C-alpha cells in the first residue's frame, strides 16, 4: 500500500511538472511571445558593431536596439542568445551598443549575465 501511494505521488508530481512546462512553452518569454532567437535576427545590421568596439554602429542597428531595449530583459536575452553566439557576437562588445547609439533611456547598470550595460 505504501509503495502504491509513493508511486501515485511521483506520477502526480511528474504530471504537474509536465503541465507547468507546457504552459511556459506556449506562454510569454523574455521577448513576449516572439522567440528570443527570432528577435536576434533583427540585429543583423549590428553584425560588425557586435564584434568590434570601434566599428561604426549603423542607424538601422540603433533603431532595432532602441526597439528591443524597451525590455532590458529581452535585449539581454537576445545579446546572449544562441543565434547571436553562432553569428560571432562578442557579448562584452554587444553590451556597449546602446551607449554607442546614444540611447538616452538605456538601462544603465542592468545586469545581463556576467555583463553590465554601460
């Protein structure tokens, strides 16, 4: 009897955990309902600027960073995403783009993993 109760408890916990996982898979993430890797593709104009701190930042890049940066959590997730990493983005350099774009209301001091937005 005790073994059956334990098994039932484990099954119930797995069911609850599975349902919780389903909810987050279809719910909002760091960038709302748009997957982070999809948002990262919008930063294509920033490619050179994310790899070289001396590279000019194109206005089209600044526009995208300004838009995505309305949510610091999303901007952080995008800059640290698999898509960004695979594209050769250097996170330490990418974190400087909002400042290099002179975005006045950028989230100065926001912690993004091991990085801090200047």
